[in-house]
C-alpha cells in the first residue's frame, strides 16, 4: 500500500548510519551543546556549532520545549528545562550505585574510606561512599555539597579546566577558609591544579578538616565529570601511605571508567 511504503521510507530516512534514530541523536546532541555553552543558547549559535540547518534545529527545540526538557526565555534564547533535573538526580544516584563495588575494593586495598564525587554546577556533590572498617574513620554524607577549592576531589575535577574558567568559578563561589590550611587565593589554587596535572593525583592536606588527609583522582572519560578519593586520619594517610595508595586509586578509576563506558553500549 502507498501509505505503508511512504511510512517505511520515512522511518528508514530517520535512521542514522549507526542504526540509531537520527532525530533522537540530534536532540541529545543539542542538549549536550546547550550544557557545554552554560545552559542557554540561541538557535543561530546551535546551528553554527552543530552544523544543522536552522529549520531542523527549530523543529527539534520545539519538541524539547513541549516535553519540558528545554524552555524558551523571554529574550527568545533557549535554556535547559526543569525536567532534566529529575533525570540528572536519578542518574547521579545510579552512578553512585555502579561505583560502590569499586569503592569497596578501594576500602579493601587501602583501609580508608572511599568516596565518589561529581562536579554539579560550581559545587562538588558526593554521590557514593563506602566507609573504612577502622574505628576511627572519615564520614561524608552522600548528597553533601562542598566548594571545590578545599577538597581533593575538587582539585582532581578542575585540574584540566582552562585557567580562566577556574578563575570565573572561584569568583562566583568565593574561597572561604575551612581551616588555616585551606587555599584562599586563585593563584594558589591554580598552582595546586598544576601539581595535580604533574603528579596525576590531588591532595587535600588538612584543608577541609584539620587532621584529615584525602587523595583523589578523576575518572577518565566519565560521561560526567567524576572523581574518586580515599580519606583518613593524617596519621594514617602519610607520605609513605600515599605512594602505596595512589596507584590503587588510579587503577580503580580506570576500571570504573571502562565499566561506565560499557554500561552504555548494550543493545
């Protein structure tokens, strides 16, 4: 029948060369481009960055607006919509669930409390933790938010950001001192980030809480900026312990990265 063949033709042409549905791929690509641009963009900007024609972008954005994933501002620009918050919160919890076996292995091999944290806007949010078996151990509530400048995970997450973006973030958050060891100047923090890049790991040395040391590394190629860390009393997380712990942290981060990548390739 003519309607059937026309329908089949439409369905086939809507498929991408990778076997996915092209309009879906394009819609998600636009959402990611909006996020990369700070959450608010104009159609012409999206057209330039994506290479898609304006009518196609307008049609996709109209659909995303109807669904609540994008909203149109009074200035005619488009912003990420509130329905994405629910998806993001659920995904963060799930990411923490996936990470727990890897954090448990960190605890087993290092003896210290293991954490996973994400960069959410300008803040660090802890999404998973497995506590140490020691009677004296560190505890950070899952869901807790902290500023990046005083944490090991914050340094690990920001280490590869351009310096001007780091300065802008610090200007927005301020750099309050949690302890007398907290870094409180942008230059000092940028110097610490250079150390992270040189060493391959970040240290919080009594900067968030006196008596506590934390070692952290980023999770390479994570779908969202993520880091894992161990934290413990400064008397246990010594320089000598650091030499032993860092390779374990780095190896677990790579394995977690591979697990997160493979979890998205089912089908």
